[in-house]
């Protein structure tokens, strides 16, 4: 089982079964499509991810007598990232072993690529910040006198 914690430190279990798949399809998220369109949709659109998480955590939200807005209000920042990872892992676990192994490898490769891209972007951002800092020092009134 995969889980994440929201910003109120509540733990949510992500488990995907046929009932969950049906609820997800009812909001136009098909996690069983061959091209992973449902997963990609949720990963690339935070609102769709949140809608999908509502369906995945549907029973837990009801058991806790929470509204959808209460659940969604506690999702931001790192909680969204952790929820996304738990959701993907839960979807992968839904599949039979033969397909699950392929999906695990594919999504791990995707995560590795995304991590490398993030590192590149951070290096670029840090370089720009360093350049801005040195430019602002050079333009400082104290240095121009």
C-alpha cells in the first residue's frame, strides 16, 4: 500500500481497485489506457490530480466525515508531490505482475529523467541568480561613488 500525508499530517492510503477505476473513469481519467493518458493527465495537471485523489481516497474521506473541499484544502506544496508518487505507485500495483514490472521500470525511468531535468533547471536558475547578484552589486550606489 502506498500513502502520503496532507498538510494537516493526516495519512491517506492510495489503493486502486476496480471500483476506483470506475470512479476515475466517471471524471474522464482512464488509468488503464495503453498510452497512460489518465496518469499523464493527473501528473501534468494539479487540478486533475486533486480530482483523481478525491476518487482514490473517496472512502477514507467519507469515513472521516470530511468534505471534498476539506480534503483538497490540505493539499499543496510537498503534499501534492508525495500524493502524486503514491497515486502512480498505486495505479502500477493495480496491474498483474507481468505488466506491473514493465510499468515500474517505465515510470522509474520517467522519474529519473524528470529529476535530471530539474537539476539542470536549478543550475540554470542559480546561474541567473548569481549573475543578478553580481550585477546589482556593480550598480550599487556605494560602489559608483
